[in-house]
C-alpha cells in the first residue's frame, strides 16, 4: 500500500491466498514508521484487511477472510 502523494514509499504490505470460498491472509505488515504512538498514518493494517475483504467480495466469497493471529496480537485484534 502506498499513498497517492508518494507512490515510492511503502506504507504496508499484505500477502493473501485465494481459497475455494474465502481469502486467507498469510501476512500483514505495516511500515515501521506506521507503528506505535508516533505513527505517520493510522489504520494502515486495518485498510489492508479491508482490501482482503474487498477481494473476497469481488471473488463472490461474501467478504469471508481468514487469518491466524500472532499470539501477542490476539487481544489487539479482539479489541479492534
């Protein structure tokens, strides 16, 4: 993911696999400068997951997306 203003700076990346009835997200990473309290942009990770949902809808999977959360992030995803 990049911004319109600067297409040469990667804000975040997503890796996903198209399965039979859903999208499986292998990995979502935000750039280091988009993490923590002093992040440049808020919501990079959420936008990447939203993109996976869009792909799921586009493929006729009704928005179904699956991923396996890292242990340390499970509570964060529950709250988000």
